[in-house]
C-alpha cells in the first residue's frame, strides 16, 4: 500500500489508523459519480477539500483501451504526479494534499487523490458565455497562452484541455488582474519532452472549446504568444493540423462546423 498525506490534514482525521479506508469511505457532496470513480467535496478541520476515489476499472475497460491502442487510467496517480510537478513549477492548481493506493492489479486496485478545493474562482468558459466582450479578454488570452506554454514546457499534457478547466481568481479579476488556475488532470501524462501529437491534441481541444467566443485575430494572438513568434514565422503546417483537429472535435460535438470568423485558415475541413 502507498499512503502520502499532508501532516496538517492528517491531524484533523478522527482516527489515526486505517487512514486509507477512512478516506475511501468519507462522506460529502458528490460532485461526480462514475462506475469506477467518484469525486466528493467535503469539509475537514474547517477547510474544503476534494477527493477523487478510484475503485478499479475492471478488465473490460483495460481490454477496451488496449484495443484502441491507449493506456487505461487505472488510478489517481496521474493526477497526483501532475499536480505535484505543476506546483513545483509555480503553476497554480488545486493543492495536492494526499495520495493513496492499495493493490497492484489495475482491474481491482483502489486509490485516491486528495486536493484543496478551489475557492473564489471563475470558470473561463462561464465567463466567455456570460460576457463575450469582457474588457480583459486580450489579457486572458495572453495569460492562457503563456500558462499553456509553461505547462507543456515542463512536459505535462492535460488531455482534457478545455476552457472549463481554466479558472480565474475572482478577486484579482475584479481588479483587472488575470491570475489563472488549472484543474482536472485526471488523464494527464508527463514526458521529458512533449511529443508533438500530444501538443496538437491539447491545443486543438482548447481551440475547439473557444471557437464560439473568439475571432481569427484573437486565435492568432494566442498562437503567436504560445509559440513566441511573429505571424510570418508561425509554423503554418502545424497550425493547420491544430485547426483541422479542432474543427473535427467541434463537428463531432455540435454536428455543424464552427463559425468561420474564429478560423485562422478559411477552408473548413472536417478533422
């Protein structure tokens, strides 16, 4: 068994033994409930926390993922390792508080990832829906590009990289300051050097999620900032791959093509 827990949090537990079982059975508000994992918000010692509990993915899920040539996510370790690395490099995320795992068989092993709750935060997606013409839009685009670049530079690929997983500090936003926080790294992977296909996937996912809220100039601003390039020096072949993949995701989700004003390249293709 593996058990890593912040000492200050451990002091708040009613029992000092059977800690793994306590946290795997803790009660609170269920934020997400899936067949093999559950996310719960709870209060302990006067503070709010989230725990992601994994109960074993079963042999069918393993075989299905292997058949599709992808590694199954069989525990909370991915998110734990990603949050620790991001925190080390001063990228704001929910603070990792603890990780536990029992068993070796990926079909049956149990695990949890404990983190601080995100308080006083605004979702970038909700903000975009509520105010497409927000006064700080350009600053948000610049900061998202810089933060995304930093995340990828240290070797982390999110794999579910949408606007809903980028949050802003509400108090700072009211003062015109953009402070971002990333979350939901359940599927994250870590590499010494990020493979291009994963970079394309993350950037296309983010582009897809913003297509209803941005125009061509704003999309170019993001990519010029991310690649630290002038438009004439951008890798157009790479950008076309990102846009084509983003369009494909958009079409699959909405059964229509995205607005043309958000596209860098005018030709619309189904990715």
